[in-house]
């Protein structure tokens, strides 16, 4: 077994013989003496092949190439003063090799693994992921992932939490993202589902009396992918009995603080809290990036009786008018630049983007000529408008105004370099609406888990004003965790199912085993599930979760390395009782 780590040798270890292993990271032939930087997971050690000391035929050392895997034995010596390399931890020592064994050779690499700043084609990197993982950046990300998991486990174990695994093959209870289905060979025509989360099982563990549960849980969702989302992901999942929101916030906050301290040696302040509606009003998002200002400003009251139809009509239909004020940067945006911003907000449903510039102590722009002077003056005074300010305005439904200006706020911050990338701004978002209206389905749906408790059960038939006891932890514009206080009373659950148009028969079919368990003394309980990949992505300064996963999928959920998903042979399908229907194509 490998006994020593190459990157840990120091001057205190000299004058002893060691056997070390690793890959040729760099080779320098000085004629009669060959220097090799031998790399393992811990770092580098310079090993020296000298004709006078090497017992093997020197031609063996001369045959070495980058990424050959070696076993070498030799004496560790101190480097001479002029050969010390202060850039690496092992720079004061080197191994004088006596015996060399080439464990395996390496063909020409498909890409350069030594330049961490070099961009490589993503598809090539994913196809040869085991080589990409040799690069320092990805290797270090995976090591940080290990540190995060270790830190979380230490923290939760010390608080008396029990780590329990829950099933991977479970019942399909579709609500939200699509399930990944697994056909059953023994029950042909029936299917398991891969868990979107361990939600139901962890609640049943509370019914069982374990009181404090956690799991580094694998979860699966068949949904469209993006930079912070993969089809399979990991959560630090936890649940507590006899707990309120305050208990969950205290435990989770303590865990995150410990992780950040262990990984980055940063002491975090207490996390502020903000109700959902305040977050939407100020930032247009329930996962606001609070590392910069530029909050949404309301113009509804000022413009409610304006003669400009674009604003008045939106307000009369129950909508709102809000704006972003780009302070002292108006000169950076020409008319054509604003047109590009207009195209951007249209992606989020906005019909357009009105704008005003303030220069030379006056407003200019298209709407400056049409908007009443008293309105302009009111805007100027209320929001302290000064020269070189740009005002970007959207008038529409609340949903569209929040979505478009919230996204535009983030876009402008990146364009104007307003974000302090060194900050870690954690924030609790509380008091989420219990319901959201689905235009596609024409009904009110649960915004979060339907087992989440509402603040006042008497508001269950008033979906626009029904507030849940759910909460999110966000950081730097990402939703990091979601959770809630669970509804453990079957009478209240029945009212919630009815409000969600879930019949007793449907509830029994989907959640029957849970409802059965809830007949037998259910403790009040609450929980949360921080996303492991998103947390590590934030801690490593990455913008893509693929950078913190050993073997990720592409945007189309494909594994280019193993060529998954693939077709399977006819015999396998017959065993499962499955036949493939091919889509007809019009040639």
C-alpha cells in the first residue's frame, strides 16, 4: 500500500529511504541527470534519476514521458541552496532515485492538463473526465467537496443527529419535476421512481421516533438543465422532531458557518432574514443577490393617474410599475444598448422597457417628452436622481415586473462589475405563499411541499393570502436550501388536499402509506435540505455545478464518457415487459 504522500515531504524527512508513487507531471533531461516532478493527489516531489545512483538501466529513465505512472525508491536529500524552489511546499528536498518501476505508460493526451487557465472544449473534457480531474482546479474542487461533507457530518453528529439511508427505488408521487422511472421485472407494467428528495421517508423517520435525522442524499429530477442544476444531485438532508423554524435556522446556520470556517477560514456573521414579499418588492427575486444594491423602486403610486397609457393601463388592470436606477452609469448605455436590454426583459414576458436619463439637470429620453413634469419631479425627489443616472421602467403584472427587473438587475450588476466576488452573503427568505397559480393547469398548486404547514389554516381557502411556514436559505443569488415546518395533523392535511383539488381517492393513491403512518402519533417536525453542489460551487467561486461533480452530465443529460443513456438489447426489454414505440417521421 502507498505509505507516503509526495507533497508532504520536508527537510525534517531527509536522509531516509522512501518508496513513492505517482504520475510524471514534468520531465527535464539535463544529460546524464533527469529531473521529474512526480505528482500524486497531495502535490509534487522532485525525483532525480542519476546514472551514478540508479540501479536500473538508465535508458528506462530516458524513456519516461508525461503521465507515465511510476513507483520509485530512493533517498530523500536536501537540495543545494541554488536549487531550492520556494514556489512548492517540497521545494527544499528531492528524492535521489535508486530503483525505478514503470507501472503503466501513457498515450498522447487529448488535451493539455497542465494549464489550469486554458479553456478546453467541454465535450472533450467530459469524454475524458478522468483526465480532466487530474487538473488542479477540478481536483481541488472534489477535495473541497470531501471537506464540506466531512464538516457537515462532524457538526450534525455532535448535535445528536443520526445518519440514515432512505430508499432509492420508491413510489412515484409526481408533484413538480418529472420522475425518473425504473421498470420492475418482477411486476411487469409497474414502475419504481428515483427519489426527487427523501421527503416522505424522512417524515416517516420522525413518526418512527428517531427525532434527529440526516443523510447525504442522492436525488433525481427529470427536468431541463442549467448551470446550477443536474439530473442527479446531492443534498445535506435533515429533519428534526419537536422543532420550529427557529430550531432549523439555528442548526442549519451553525452547520454552514462551520463548513465555511473549515473550508475557507472565514467567520460568517449571523444570517439576516427577509420575508418573501419584501424580497420580491426590493429585488424582484426570492433568491436575491445582496452583494450589491440597485434595488427595485416602486413608481405605481406616482404614475397611477398619469396620462401615459402604458403605465396607467397596467395599473388599472391591477399591475404595478417598478424601475431600476443605474446610478452614475447612464453614459455607459446608448439608445441601442437600451434596445438590447429591452430585448432581454421580453424574455421574461415584459412588453417593453421604458427609460429615462438625467443629464445636465434635466430628464431626456422618449418618455421624458410625454410624462408630466410633476411626475418627473416626483421621481427625481423621491429617489434622489442625479446627473448621469439611468432609469429603466417596466409596467405589467407583478409576476412579470418582478421576473424581468430581477433578471435585469443581475445582468446590469455583472456588466458594470458591481459585485464583490469575495463576499458570501447568506440570507433566510421566510413566509412564502402556500399557493401558486398554474396558468397551464388552471388551478392553484402548492408552492412548496403539500405537507408544509400553513401559518393560519383558516386562510386555506384564500389562496392569494395563505402563507406557509416554509423558508429558503439563499446565497449570492442562488437558492441553497429549501425547507419547512411539516403539517402533522391529518385534519389540516385533509383541508389542504381539498384546497389543492386532490380528492381523498387521489390522496390515498399518492400518499396512502404516509397518511396511514400519520394515524399513529406523529410528532411536530420540520426540516431542510441544503444542496451540496450549489454550496460547493459558491465556495469554489465556480458558476457551473459540473465543476464540483466528479462525473457530471451535459446540458442534455448525457454522459459523454460512458455514452449513457443508450439503447438496450431486445432480451432485456422483454424481461421487463417493455416494447419501444418508434416515433413516425415525415420524410
